[in-house]
């Protein structure tokens, strides 16, 4: 995100949803909810992608041969694309600024990198200038970091932070909890070469303010984040990226949680690191 767009997000045409169920009354006691996102959410949807290049190359990633594969291929329920499943490869154990680093120079390594980078770029750290600069230098190639730092700072303006309910340093009001998370659902390799990879991450994002006075409660959105990665300095780095809406499932009939329930869940449930 940047989330943001957080989750880090671009304003591409929304994927169709057949129905929407809004909580009644408003979960956080704010103004009546409108059928369209608030201006602050529209702005945050633009943040992470406004400065990024758009590219797409379709290439389905196929699984390798294994004993019994010919027999499995004859089954009608065999998936047409590679399943996101544990590979048996140990996940990376090194971290920089709290983000996993040191990924394998393989397709699986690229998928793990893309997933973990999406989580980092969709975090609340992107709303703090120092944290954002640290992530930019850590996750992007040097050329991309130089190119994107100023536009990202402009995107995460004090005006935007204020509309999200944050102060100039990216902090929420006392007693409130600002939520910005990316949760990957799966990945696919669009293209892979010796020193470059294009990996798409399908994820659900959470963003909003949990607080008794919040008028921008935490909501979810479904996105696909595509990263153009380059092997640089012994690790996968982001060279460019793009996002698009969906695919989004039909909303369920779950009761909207209260502000206190959301805040408690965010405090109690930590995020995951991802590896294939």
C-alpha cells in the first residue's frame, strides 16, 4: 500500500458484486454510511499505485513433474493452475526492519518475496515518513526507490493523513486504533526469468479507524497486486508494481463487529510471514 491503497490501491473499475449488506446501525456510531466510499477512502485507494507503472503479461505457472502425476492429470478435479501449497522449503529466517528478507533465487522465492512485500507495503508503517522511507529503500531497487520517494511522500500528505483521522506523524487519536493490513490469499507467477519475475498476489485488505468517534470504520477490499521483481544485491527487489480490483467474493451476512471488537482483534492477532 501502499496500502494502503492501501492496501496501499488504484481506482480501476470495480468488479461486480451481486449484493451488499451494510451494518445497521453504523458500527462505529458515525454518520450514516453511503453506498460509495468516502473521499478519504477514495484517496487512500489511489495512494500506493498513483506513482507506479502498469504492466501485465499472462503466463500460468505450472507445477513440476512428480510420481503419479500422469494419473492425477486424468482426474477432472485437477486444478488448471499450480496450487499455492507448502513446498517443504524452510521460510527465510532473516529480517530487516521487521520484514523477511533473503529470499531464494527461485520462482518460489519470488512468490514469497511478493507476498511478504505486499504485507509490508499494506501496513500502518507506510503512513509514517521515516517508516515509509525505510521500506522503500529495503523493498525496491535503488533506481525505483529514487524515482518513487518524492511522489509517495506527496501522496501520503498531511491532508490525506488528516482525512484518515491521523496526525502529521501518522498516529491515530488516543484511544483509537488505525487499521491497515494486507492478507495474501494466493500468488501466481506471470513470468519468470533468471533475474526477473512478475508475480501477482491476490489479497484482502483491511483499512479504517476503530474508535468510538470514528466516521471511517474498518472495511475490507479485495485486490490483486502485481509486482515486477528484479534480482538485485542478493535478493528480490521491486522494480515496479500495479494493482487492480478483485476478484471479490459475494459479501456474506456476517454481523459487523463493534469498534472495541476490531481494536481487540488487531491487538491480539499478529500477522503472518509467507513462504511457499
